[in-house]
């Protein structure tokens, strides 16, 4: 039986704007990646059980750095949201370099949580991200966000469609909703299995 993480101990650890600033990893790391408006901060807060640990912004694309949160000795790593239109090319390049720079390092990638909005078919940028995770042989799970926006039957059929489009097993996906709390226990279980 996997040890449970004590989420109530979660605290903001640090933020970095360039790959060079990243400290060498000393703990298991769980990485959160996804498009800018996929609801990453909201899901992180729900997962951790804190209303405002990760800053939720009404303007997508506000997480411009890599943020580290210490959850009972496991680092939750929040990467900048990608694919957001309203930032300059230079800023987009910096984000891309930051994300690539993070994945280029020797780190303990215990689990990558790739967030995908369940309401849309596979976007090119999500396909690229999952392709990269597969090629790099990184352990990942897809968190389908905003599931509460669809009916139960629609959730399942859309999950099957996305699994097909991404070329992954349905079992590699978790339906989540930060509003309703759907999928949070399941996601926690997968994180704990990967880290502990």
C-alpha cells in the first residue's frame, strides 16, 4: 500500500525564469504541463487542497516561470502554459526554451501530468507534447480537465476519442474537474504510486 502524501504540508518553494537557474533535483518531481487556458493552476490548487497556492489568473498565460511547490517532500513542478496567443514572440521563445531546458536536464521525472481540455479534439500542440513525452519515455498521465462541462456519457465518448487521437490507452487518462473535484483522488493515487 503506497504511503499517502500529506497535501496539507504543501508550500510554494521557488520560481525560475531560465533553465540555468534550476537547482539540481533532490526529491521526486511531478511535472504539470498543458495549454495556457487548460486550468492548470485551478487543478493544482484542487489537488493540493488549497484555494490559492498556485495563482489562478483570469488571463491565461500568466505562469511565465517554472514554479516549484513542495508537497510533503515531493516537488510539484508547474511549467508555463504553452500555446497562448497574446504574448510576444520573444516571450514565447523564452517559455519554449524554459520548458525544453527543464526536460533536457537530468531530473527525477517521476510523473508528467499532461493537462488537456476535454471539450476539444486533440490540438496540434497537445499532440506534439504527448509525442515528445512518449519519445522521451517519460511516465505520464493525461488529466482531461473541465469534465464538469460535459454530460457523463459525453465525457466518456470524448475521452475515448482523445485516446484514439493521441494514440494512447484510455487507462492513461483521468477525467478531472477542479470545480467538482472529479478525478482528484485518482490523480493523487497515480502521483503517489509514481513517487513513493
